[in-house]
């Protein structure tokens, strides 16, 4: 019986995503909305890889698309209020 699920991302691939973001963020974030912000990487329940930027003043669609391109995998982005002046930008990469 064959499994039609796409392969899981390996630890090496997740590390590669982190490095691509660190190296490429300055090029796709000219206003430094994400660059230099606190960022957290974590795997949740073995299901998703979550990248969270906090204390972001704002985010443009072009920057979201640029980050998605740097990630290089199918992913989703959410933007949620953090304080009156800042938002949290979260990218979620399904591992399955």
C-alpha cells in the first residue's frame, strides 16, 4: 500500500529554512519591519514548523510573499495584534 502523503521536512531542511531567512531577510524587508525583531522557531506536535516574529510595527503583502519565497515550502501566514502599536506575524509550515 503506497502512502500519498508528501515527505516530512527533515531537521536539516528546517535548519536550512532558518538560514535562508537569516541570510535573505534584509533583501526582502527594506523597511526592516521583520529584520531585527524577536523571532521564535518551533515544531508543534510534530505537525507544523512555526516561525513567529514579535513586536512588528506592520507588514506589507510584498514582505509576506518574500518570506514565503525564502521559506521555499508550502506555508501560511497570520498577522495578529500584539499591542496597540505592534503585531505578531506567524508563518506556519505544515510538516505532513
